[in-house]
């Protein structure tokens, strides 16, 4: 860092550095010295080598660690020299945020500091006459509660350019016109709070020297005194002590250093311009990339790409070619050109004609060149003028899938930053193109799966129709068999095998008929050809009637059925057959899966636009991953015995289809409430079905 900074010195700054007698040093962002003047070495009592590239912290006392506060323009601290001398230093700090550096101008103010500390102690001890010495190097004055000058030292008189006798009794701001409001505000603050106000910059012109603008560093201290009936101040404040130091010369040096600092900033302007261009290109790349990736349509992606690149870099033409590596050709599929440039879209370029170009493009390298055409190998894009060309491959992994060509006049070649931009853009286009092709392939697979699913549904519907007639005949035969065997007592005697055989035959026949009917119902719902039979339904009467069927079954399984139906529930106009089928299916499932001694609740309540019917059972919980799948056809939640509860696996799928047909929806919520699992199915239906 030190060598880099020293190598950058020159011009006005170098001359200033060699000739200045001031103690000046420059710190980097680590608080390490990167440049020092000889006066600094003399002040600190160390050599230049002991300071360069090292922190200044070891030379500053701990109690003055405020040197890190970069926002302070003027600060004071103490240093401890190697010979153990303690010196008081005043530092003017000029930060350079662009270079992340600080320039420090140091002044030895040990004498001033000692005097000010002594004055401050004396003021607090009410020992004013003894401490204001005639030879004090700083200006001092004492004001009463009305801000009138009661006492001042000779240094203060020299600062104002007026004799002591003339200043006594005047207001504290009379000899510096233009600062009255600022001074009054500070006086009032000190008198009101009883706290000092330190290191205030006051700028203006003196009454006796109006042509010279000067700057002073002023501190204000409250002076305690015994209570006085003639004093209008707080009882413990008798006046204000003021310490004044002329810092005009310090500010002049500071101004010179700021000028030098400005000259240094000029040296980095070209780097800033390059950085700004890089940021602009980065934002441009993001904007173009977002547009390209917003679509999964290959045609839209590539056409948007060439148009955006044409708008960003303003070439004469921007082409995009797609490769057919088996045939060794490149087809110019997309282009964006200026009005006077001939069209090349649709041109087929043989890679064998331009091996010196396509060999490098296929290996992933870009080319930036001027084409000199001849009869054997004409230019890809014919033009009446000589052109500079930039060709960048689009790489999908290790394979080139296409390229981008940009054309400009010879006198305006592509800059390095522009080439990097096109390379990054080509990479993003390759990614978007790969995603588009993957999406198209996945869409083909989805369409194929949908076709196969339709074939499966058609097959199941056909098989169901074909099986329904023989199963109906079989069911009738079972019923006739029951009529003939019952009078003979063969079905009531459990010891006779024929009764067991008959029971199995009857139950399996019922289950197959249920499966066939569910499959046929699913086919009718998918076809959406069945007409609705809309009728008004009073749920407050109808739901308890439906629930009566389940009382005996739930009592047998020691389950408790509860009804929670809003008595003010409005009438519902919908298809009664569909509604009954859905509610019965939900209650059947709840009864089937609810453990012993648990509760099943059937509830109904209105909302602003819908009626909600809920079936909630406790003691059972569905995993979150399964909640969306339980409405799939033939799906069963994995457990140790998937056939334990029987069923076709179509019940909830039918409920979902029916709810959709009635203009409603069904959802499931499952979890744990106070340590007990629960599952709740909510059926939502409109008040009136739109036929």
C-alpha cells in the first residue's frame, strides 16, 4: 500500500509534500500510515520507517481513543513519545471516502491544552482572578448573566484588535458582527443547562478588521457563584467563561490540503468510469436475462435476445445461429438489424467452408476480427462496407449449440467490456434455451401421460359397463339362493359350511358391485353430461336425519357423534343426490377410521357467500404429505395394513369431483390439538347451484 501510494504521488501534491514544514500524515482504512512528513517524525520522536505501514494507535494515549471518529473535523488527543514525554496534539482530519483514506494535520498544542485545562479547573473552583494569567496563549473572557464582558485577558484583546477598556461592558458578540444569534443561543444553553459547550466553530469578520474573514474555535464554561438577588440566572450559575483560539491559518492549510486531495481524486476518475460502465453492463445483463428467462418459448427467447442485445450495444446487426452438428451447418434463425443492412435470416452456413472460424467456436472460444472476403469464401453477411465482427458461441456444458454474431463498422471495434457482456449473455441464452427444450420435452411427456390416463379411464369405464350386467345377474342369483336356503335353516346354523360360503359370496358380490358403481359414477362425473336435480334443502332438518343412520354403527364401535348445526342456517339449493352421497361418504370414512372412545362431529355454518359442512373426528391424524393425495383415485395412506378398513379407494375422489360439479370445493385439515390428533373435512358449497 505504501509503495503504491508513493508511486502515485506527483505534481502539486509531491511538491507540497517535499517543502511543507507542517506535521502531515496520511492513514489508510487500517489506521496505518502510508505517508508522513519529517515534522511528524520529529513530533513523535520516531523515524519514518517506524511509522510507515504501521498503526498510529501505539503513540496515542488510551483516554484519547476518539481518533477513530472520522466525522470529527478537529479533535485533540495526547501522544506518549519514546522518551516518555507527553505532548498534547490538535489534529485536523480530512477524510477521502473515495480512496478510503484520511489526511491528518497535526499541531503541538501542549501549552494551549495545559492552559485550557487549568482554566476549566479554576472556573469550576471559582478561582478566576488567580488563573487568568497575563501571558495566556489563548483568548479568555468572562461574561455575566446578561452576556456582558466582565473580564478578558490581553490575548483576547489582540484577537479582537480592540483595547481591553473598550471591550469591558460590551455584549459578548459586539466585536464580531453577524454572529449574534448563534452566540445568544449558546449562552442561553449554557445558562439553562449548567453544562459546557466545547469546540464550536465561529466564522466572521472583526469590527476593526471587516476585510478579513477569520475563524475561531470557541469553548463556553458555566461559572458558579453564590446566590445573588440581582442575578437573573439560576442560583448556582454566575456567568460564562469563554476560551477563544484563532484557527484561521489551520483552515487555510486545510483548504490547501483539500485542493491537493481533489487533484488526487482526478487520478482515479478513469477507474471510476470503468467501474460505472461495468455496473451499467451488469444491470443491463440482468434486465436482458430476466426478459429471456421469463419465457419458456424457444422462439420468443431467442428473438428477445437479439433484439435486446441490438438495443444495448447498437451494432449494425445481431444474428443468432443454431447448430446442427450432425450435418455440420449453422442456420441463422433470428436477427435484429438496422434499416440499411441486408437480411440474412434463414441463411444456412456450412461449417466446412469456414474451418478457421467454426473450429474455434465449437471449442468454446470467441472471435473478434475483420472479414476479408474472396470468391471462394464469401462473408456470411454480405455488405458494401468492411465490418468488424464479434462471434461468441452458446455453450451447453461442453457442447456448442449455437452462436451470436454482432457486426460494426471497422472504425468502431468492440471493447473488452462489451465482449465480456456478450459472452455472459450468450451463456444465459444457452441456459434459457436448455430450460426451454427441457420444458418442451416434459410437456410432451405430460401430454403422453394424460393420454395414457384417459385410455386407462376409458378402459375402466368400459370394463365396468361390461361387468355390471353379469355382476347384477350374480347378485340376483345370490338373492334367489337366500330365498331357497333360508326356509331350510341352512343359513342360520353357523356349524353348516354352506352358511359361511354364502356369507363370503354375498359380501364379495356387494363389494364388486360397489366398485363397479363407483367407477361408473366417476366416468359420468368426468364426462359432465349428467343433469342436476336442484331442490331447496333445509340443512337444520336434513343433516340430523342423515346422521341417524350412523348412530347404531357408532354406538357399536363406542364412538360419540355430535351435531353442531347453526339454527339460523339459510336454505341450500343444490342437487340432493350429490349432497347426500358426499355427506354419507365423509361420515362413513369418519366412522371407519375413528378409534374407540373418540368423537365424530358433524357441523354446518354459513359464511358470506358459502355454506360449510364439516366432518371432524378425533384420535386420528393424516401426515401433511398425504393430505393432498388422499383425493387421488385408488390412493390409500401407507400403513401396516392398507386393506384393514376395506373400500374401493374412490370415495374421496368422488366427493371431490361432486363438490367441483356443484360449484364448491373440499379440503382437509389434520394435526394435533392439545396432544390429541384430529382430522377435519370441510365441504364448501354455494347457496344456490348455478345450473
